[in-house]
C-alpha cells in the first residue's frame, strides 16, 4: 500500500510504501488437522511430516536471548491475568489460578532463564495448534 502524491492510498503505486499487503488464498477448511483428527483422517506419516517440518524451521529460526526466560513468562502471565475478567473469569478462582501460576513460575524461573541463555528461545510461531495447521 502506498501514499500517492495526492495523499490517496494506492496499491502498487508510485508513492512511498506505507505497508506491505499479502493476498492469502483460502484452502479447504476440511484439511485443518483438528478436523482431520475428529474424522480419524490424520495418519502417522502426516504427523511425522509435520514434526519434521516444524523441527527444521526451529533449527534455523533466529535466536532470541533477550526474550523468554522468567521475565518473558512473567509478561505473559500478567497479560493472562489482565484478560481473565474480560473472558468472564474473575473473582477468587481467577486470583487463585494466577497466584498458583506465579508460584510455579518462581520455581521454574531459573530453568527458563538457563534455557534462554543456552539458545533455546527462538523466533517462531507462538500459537501452533491443530486448528491452525
């Protein structure tokens, strides 16, 4: 998307680029892995192929030693805590859940930091599950 000389927006125009757009093709929704599992149509070869593909991408993914670790998980936990009331989960149960998670994070924090420092935190897909494969 470009900003044209007359201040209008253009697609593939001559003005400076404001943003890059991607036209995505729609694929057959019946081929989503979560639906294939329900139908019993996902086989071992497909799972192994997926695992090999994901593993290969993780090997070449950019390292992020400045992210992750206990601090990264604390940020995620803070986001979760702030979103629970919006999701209709508030009160004592939500507070108990968050406190329990914070306690587990205090225990696991040094291990998370060590994994980050050893290069196990990489730039990759953060929401990989069968409903989006």
